[in-house]
């Protein structure tokens, strides 16, 4: 439905986005993820029509939205937007805030749409209240309903949960996703929070220094990162030095690791193997000895940082009933299904 084709955006002489391409299917929810300054908000602004393109194109269905020499006005794009600060009109009631973008409709149609959206966001009882009388979560749901009222083909969300406390943010993230899936509206969320992106998106695009590193499902970003930046940015874990034996096997300090893919490196190529915390398991009888150097308790599990005899560090997530202290010795081994490794130059 939405096609971003090799777009570039500049601020003066500074390039902010370089050769970025991806697409969003009808009904899909996607995320643009990355650290501050990576270009994700610029990409959202370009889709919305607030940022011109230096090159490339953006199309919605069969309609050109932007190119290097054309820019359709934002109000003509059939795109809704939900902002970080909600941007509700303080002098209008909840119902009138939702009604604001559909005033060209007949009054009965407006009433029907407002009632339907209030029901959808479960705020039927507060239609006559003003924004300052609502909680942060309620205000965000009203902002979502207002953006959905004109029936946009695409909804853009610019870090809409960042001003909320952690528990409310997690709850609202899932709630908004459910609402969008229920009405079938395609959406793109911009966020720097990977946990938020994983919970929200069908597909995630990871940006770094203006370039799209990988556009993929949350599962593949975690288990099949395409380069070192993706591997280090997504999830936990680290890289352990190793040496290739053949296309399928790598010799490491934790033994020979065999995975689900073949590499074309020559034998004895130095590589770094990605090990996630769930790849490192307890092995009291046959494992390699390691020393606990750090632990982070999180309720049902504890994340341990473990030092191997050479000084290399790995992370492991053990059930919390295994309670080890810093300085304790733990025998571990690697159980790797997704073999991801990088040569020093990658």
C-alpha cells in the first residue's frame, strides 16, 4: 500500500536520510526504530508531507505523494497523525476533538462516527469532558480516535507513548495495536524503544545514521540480524570470538557451535559469534566453567553476565529459582539454533 523508494532527505548540506526503501502492506503495523538522530522522525515527516525529498519517491497505493520535484500537500494525503504531546484542543470537549476533522460530513454522520470511535476507545462516558479532566492514557486514546475519524488510509504515530509512565505505556501500546487491527488501519510507529517496537510492529525498520539497516519481522531482527549494528542494538547478548571449521561449524571457547546456515568463509577464518542470553544454558556436568560478574533480577528470571576463563563475557537468562551470587562459579554450554557470525570487517 505504501512504497518508500530510495528516498533521501537533506537539512541544508547535511544528509539525514540516505537511499531508504521499504513498503507497508494494507492492514500492517510497522515501526521505525533507532537511536536519536538516526533519521526516523525525518522519514515520518517525509511521509506526512512536512519534509521534502532530495531524491526518491513516496507513493500511497497508485498515488504519488512526494518526489524530488513534487510534494502533495499534507491535508490531501489521506494520512492521519498522532503526536507525542497528544495535541488535543484544550477548549474542545472529547467529542468535539474527535469531531474536528470530519466537520464536512453531515451532522448525523458526524454523530455516528464520534459515537462509534468513543465506543472503540472505551471512553463513551467522557464525551463531554475536556482534555485536562482526563488521564494521560485517556488523552492518548482521544488523540488516536481524532486521527482515525477521517478514515485515513495510513496512520503515523510519532513516539506517542513516550510521555507516559512505563506500565501505562506498555498497556496502551497493546491497546492501540488492538484498535488499529480491529479497524484495519495501516500504521507506522516511530520509537527508540525496541521493547515497544517488538510489541507493536508486524515489521520493524532499524535505522542508523540515516540508512535502513534491516526491515524485517521482530523475530528475524532478534535471531537473524544482518550486521553487527543490528546484532548489538537489538536485544541482549554479545559477540564471542571463534574460528571457522567449515561452512556450518565454528570453534569457540564454548566448544564447536553448529547452526542453521552455511557460510562461505575459508577454513580458519576469524569470526565473532552472536550469542543471545537464551543461547547459554546451565550444564553442571559437562559445561565450561564461568564466573558470575553481574546479575540483574527481573522476577521470573535473572540475567547473569558470566566471565569465561579467557576473560570473554557472555550473558545468560536463568530461571530465578537458580540464585547465583557475584563470584560464584557456574558451568555453562551453548545451545545455538540460529548461527549468526561476522568477520572482523562486517
